[in-house]
């Protein structure tokens, strides 16, 4: 039971990371980026490009910690 709870905590945090990384692009785009200096605007371009793909927490590249992964293991 303790291992199941431990796995759930990792999967919960992994899911939060995925959710927050998906929201990063929208948050930057909806901010007032046009009011900052041009140099800073140019720095936002790579960040916007990298934020299109969600970041995830994995175990050796074999298992991605997410709530979907937790339910698969639980079954």
C-alpha cells in the first residue's frame, strides 16, 4: 500500500508538471510581451517554441509519471 501511495505522489507531481508546461505558452502569449524591450522579446521566442511540447517526469525514459500512467499501473 505504501508503494502505491508513493507512486501516486510521483504521478501527481508529474501530472502537475505536464499541466503547467502546457499552460506556459498561453501565459506568455497572453501577457503584455509587446511592452517589454525588443531584446527581451527576442528572448521569449525560444521559450515559446520550447513550450509547445509538454515537459514530463520519467523513470529512465521507460515510464512517464502522469495520472494516466498511474491508472495503467494500478490496473
